[in-house]
């Protein structure tokens, strides 16, 4: 049986409870437990990158991690992955800060990681590479003679050609991506955007709907919307409330809760969300004193100026809105710039009358699915969801909105707050069925099953050479 090798920018070691709590770690570990294998990635530490790999083995899984030098981390991670690829892939070319040294550092680290991984790869291993930090990784492995099956999954959106091809190294990145055997995307729009970008730069030949060739390489593209563990989330949400939350629930009484939790990131549309809530207070004054909007947004990449600017803006806007609409005994907007335990958030989700998830652009957005899974099926809340989140392709029974249209979002919030129970149950039931069907295990099982169907490149080249020697038929 083929062993699975997973490569990601960061790994979740078995003894690190905090890092292993997320949905991605659950999916990867599920795949690794089924096949046995290796999880390879950065340790999260800055240090001597020539130091031996740190290895930990539990049952049939080995975790292998490495350090990065300060320069490599700065160029590969901060300056290129997060200051070029992240904003561009989220349609923010205005925030792209391209530096040639950073691009070279990004390529150098991918080359370094290929050198570190090569001795660990066995002949029949299948490799699963994750996310935008590692776009050139398969190309580096191919240079080193690794012809194993290699799949890639992009967790964030893939932008349209007008955006992607504005990046100075777009041609190199596109050709490098074609060294993967299977490229997985969150949505059909992302898959098509990749192919459209490719078609503007070179001859792209289709071999059926999902098989292609370009730059003399053959590969497949598929859509695999990532999921969650709905049963576990439902169990966490349904348990008894901690004393402080129970007290808060009593204090709120009949006040309805609008709840959001996102990383503090410009792709999440948080300033626009605050403006939409202000429009709700302005246009629907009947809700004054009867609702509360709580926004949790822990800091991410706090050393980046764009993130500092968002934090300052949100603090200012929260104070202004509360100053304008607040009353004695009623504060309409609570903004919390801090981290909360994920299990606790699931309980908060269950008692939120409205889940407000309105990113400007998102690969999937698992918060939307977690909110659905956490609800009480007999008395569920309503999900207000951006149509630009990947989750909108599946959760079509949510109230879908344009996050740039504050009045549309405000109207959707009013509708959510006043929606009859029967409609809430019907909408939630339809979404829960999809969340349960397309869960995290379905995601990883589908991808791995398709990757196993790929013919290894060594076998493919041998087959082509044999075909080339066949005599031509008259």
C-alpha cells in the first residue's frame, strides 16, 4: 500500500494541542492514519536551517520539521507568500509589494525544502502538497528526479487572469504548477481562473473536462471544497455552558445576538461589516436596544502595516458607532481583538441568532460551516453569508449578500432577525445536510482517491517511449 507524504508550510506536531485543533489538521491526520506516512513542514522556529530534521513518530505517522533562517523566513514567508501572493490571490493588487529579492528567497526556500524532503521519499509514496507557500515545490522535486504522484491543494482563491498575470513572476509560477499531477481547488471558479490564466500564456490542450497538458506536461484539475467535522462541533456546541457564558446569557435575556469571528485580515471585510451594521441601526430603528453585534477578530500578522491599519480603523469605528447609537444600559457593538478557545466559540455559535460571515473574498470560510453545524436544529439561527466566500457555492440556503453593499447586508440582517421559525428550520436543514455530506473526511478521501488514480510520471514516460517505438500502421 502506498504511503502518504504531506507537505505544508506549518505542521501540527502530535504533542502540540493548540496547533492540532483546526479542521485542516484533522483532515490531514485522517488521511495519514488511513495510509500511514509522513507530515513534513516548518517547525515555526527561526534558527539554523542546516540542523537535522526534528522527527516524532506516533503509530504509523512520522512528523518531520525543519527550522528556517531569519532571512529565508522573512523573504519566503513574510515578503513573498504574505505580501505578494496572499493579497493578489484575494484580489488586492493595491497591497502587493513585489521585491525581486523576496521572489528569489521564495524560490530558494522551496528548493531547500525539496533537498530536505528527497531522502525521505520512497519510490511508491504519493505526495500531497498544501497551499500558496509551496507553488513551485513539485517543480523542485521533479528537478531532483522524483517522479512520484504529486498532488497540490490551494486553500485560498485563485484569481482571474487580469489579477494573477499582473504578478511579475506569473509565467514561472504557472509553468511550475503544471509539474503537479493533480491540482485541487476550493471552487469551480478557482479552477477555471487557473486554466484561464494558463491559456493566456501558453497553449493549453484539454483531454476531456479535467485533464490538460501545457508546457509539455500533463495534469488534472478538480474541485474539492474543504469541510469540517460537523458531529464533533455539534457535540461541543450542545454541552453545558461555562458559568460566565451562562451568566451572560441570562443578562442578555431577549436581546438577539449577531455574532462574527474572523482573523484580523483585510480579506475578511470587517470595516465593511461594521458599516453594514451601522446601516441596520440607521434604517431599522425598531431593533434599537434589542440586538447586539459581537465581532471577535484576533490579531494576525500584527507586524504588517496593513493589519495595524485595520485594527486601528475597527477600534475607531466601534467607538464611533457605539457613541452614536448606544443608550444607557445598551451597547450595540462589541469588538474583541483577542483569541478565544475554539470549543468555547462553538457554544457561542449555538446561541447566536445570526451568524454574520461576509468576507470580501475567501477560498472557503469554515466559520460559516461551523456556525451551521453548531445550531440547535429545532431552533436554529440564520447565516448571512458573502457570495464571495467559497462556502456560498454549497450553502445556498444562507442569506447570500454582496459584502460591498452595506444596505443589502443591513436588509439581510433585518430579515434574519425577524425570520419565522419554520423558515429558519428549513434553511438550516438544507445547509446541515450539505455540511454533513461534504465533511473533512470526504474532502481528504476524495482527493487521495483521485491522486491514486494518476499514472506516476516514471511509468508514463516508459509507456510513451514504448508507444514511440511501435511501427506505424499502414
